[in-house]
C-alpha cells in the first residue's frame, strides 16, 4: 500500500501529500501498547462542525504510532457540501447558504447534514492486514446487513462505491489512506431533508437519486442507527463483535 490513497464514490484512487493541523475540539490522543485491541474504540460525538472534525481526523492520523488504538467516530454534521481534491466545481449547481469545503479525499461533491449518520473509521489498515477495497466493502456490507434486518434489499457497486436501493443512493463512501491508516468514511442517510442533494450532482453523477431510511419506511434517529450499525461494522471487519463505546 502506498503512503497515501484516496477512494471516493467515483472509485478514484490518487496520491497526495497534505499538511495537517490539530483541532482542540476532539480527542486525538494515542494510547500505550497495552491499550491496542483488535476491537476499536467507538465514539458517539453527536452533531459536530465539519472542519474541526476533519482536522482532528488528520491530527490523529499524523500523531498515531504502532501502539495507537483504532477508533471509529459516529456523528452527524450541520449542513455542508464537501468537494474532493480533484472535484469539478460545475457539479455544485446552487449551494445557496450552505458552505462548500474543499477536502483531502478523492472524488466529487457530496452533502452532509442533520439526520445523516457519518462514520469515520480511523483504522491502522496495515496493522489489520486489510486493503482499501476490503475496507470499502466492509463499510458497504455493514449497511447492507443492517438494513436487511428491516426488510430493505440494498447492494453496493464495484464501479461507484456506496449503498444503493433500487438505483437510489442510501449511503456514500469516501476514504483517505495515509501512513497506512484510514480516515474520512461513510455517510448513511437516516432521516434527512434531501433537498440539498438537488443542489449538486451527487458524487459527480447528474440525476442520481438519493434516498434515506425514513423514505423507505424505517423510522430511526441518528444515534440509534449508529449503535445498531456498530456490531455489523465490527463483524464485517472481522473484529470483536462486542462494541466498546466511550
């Protein structure tokens, strides 16, 4: 695995180097060797601003060592459009008052907002012995397994990572791998105002329909969805199935 990869909804992988800054908002400390477990530490962060969270992911990735315990952050963001490093600006059609943030993943534009579960797997994938594609598939399979229990048939796409229900996008995936470790992650639509997706070409695809669980007949809040998804994610990653929440 190279020093830095990106994976996005368009399936792109790119090399990049980027300086990072430390955010005081979120804990980016690392632990002693005795605290390294096969099961990552799971954190519910609630609703947090996008940019400080992104900076904290970068800081943890840059500061971690072979003794750092993996973490998975579960959260939601206030409204924001994010653009990948090589995103085409024309895919942002009419952002209005919603901020647009250029970030260090591949791919095009996506939307985050209230009612969307965002999952950031901060994993030492080199230590876990998994590749980028395996991590993408684990995120997809976790969501597919979860929603199957609610009677929803979902599937991934090899050429456009994410989770789809009858061609409509239920969840997006955009990852960055740096120093053998992952950040960015999964955006899973739970109960959202979907209108902002009409202000962009989601993931660079004109006319792509987006759906959430509520539209599919499943009533859930974001935190409950996070706690329901966690064991499916650990199972998909072949890790301990007893979630360790902080």
